[in-house]
């Protein structure tokens, strides 16, 4: 018997055989096949082809939906509000 | 006088370098990530992230030696694994989540052909047993089992001496055999 330091962790031959068989089953299920690798490659290339956030921001800034003008009547105007309420108060 | 290297702004140039590195290292990176995380879905997600960083850095990587390129990729992978663990409460939480997922999957198995059920359960048993190995042992075992890599090749990937890898592989196999109850002569029951 050899005096190699890993003697203590060596397995009996029948156990080695059983373990190899079960690991082979696991490896067949968990190993990435060529189809898996191609699919992941496709996902990566699709993600890096997305438009940059700055490009999207530039498109959004030019959109007509964004208005920098405020309705002048949106600010609080007491006279304007009173003009709306005057007819109501006349009926009270 | 040699011409200056052209800047890589042509997508086809980038793609050629990317594809060459992807072909050379994607499978090994996946096996490494699976060994570190013991989660097949997480390993694929992290592989995508490594490859996105590869794409972004391909202009700088093209001038490196193959060894430096490999080292760069596995450093990125290692850092992503660290980030992955940080996003979890603890490694024990990740292990518990995997165990819970294995148990939930077992409960949700619909009636199917007996052979299919046994096949799925065997995979779950092996997943769980391998996940319970210490991370260092699990990583060398997965790299060896999935890629038929030698101890020297695994040592190069992980920055360890080949002798250390051989010992870790022997330890991993022994502990896995104990997990699967092969040592006592009683195989672990595979319950449906």
C-alpha cells in the first residue's frame, strides 16, 4: 500500500464505480450543450444591442407630449376664482 | 514600420473577438459558476453578465495573451459570485433556499411515467448532495465532472497547485459518497 497523503480519502472500487455512474447522469443534465451555449450567446448579443439610455432620453425630450409651457390660469389667481364663485354667491 | 492598431468601432470586429473568447471560455465559466453557486439558473444568469462585460471590454481584451484573457474572465466571474452572495442574507440562506426549492419541486411533480419521475428525483438528489459540499470542494468537483478537466487545468483556472486540486477532488468525492450513503452499502432512497 502506498503512503500517499490522499490514501485516507480514496474510495473502495465498487463505491467509485457507483459514484461515477451517478455523476455521469448528473453531468448529462447539468452540462451546457451547444444549443444552450448558442441560446445564451443570443441573449447576450440581444442585450448589448439595446438602445442606450441617453438615446432614449434624447427621443423623449423631443416628444410633443412634453410641454414646457404652463397654463397661466393654473397658478392661484384669487380674482379669477372669485369670478367663478360670484354667480354662485348671488344665488345664496 | 508596423501600422497602428485600428480602433475597434466596427461591430463585426468586436463580434469576431467576442465569439472567439466565448467559444473558448463560456462552458468553463458556466461550470465554475455552477460549482460556486450550486444553482443552475443563477449560473446561467451570471454567465450572461460575464459575457456582457466581455462585450464591453473586448477592445482592450483583444491585445491580451490567451492566458491574460482567461484570467480576466474568471476574475469577473469571481467578482460576480461575490456580489451574488452579498445580495443574499447569507450563504446559509442561499443553501436553505436551494433545499426549499428542491423540496417544493419534489412536491409539485405531477404524475408521470415512473422512469421520468425517478430520473427527475435522481437529479434532485444529486443537486442537493452536491450543493451540501463545501464550496471549495464543490467547485473543483463540478469543473472536473462537467468538463473532464485534469487537475492541472482546474488548478490553472482557480489559481491552485494541481496537487491541491487532486486532494480536494478526492475529498469531494468521498464526502459526496457519504452524502449519497454509498459508503455504508445503503443507497439513499429516491422517494417520489
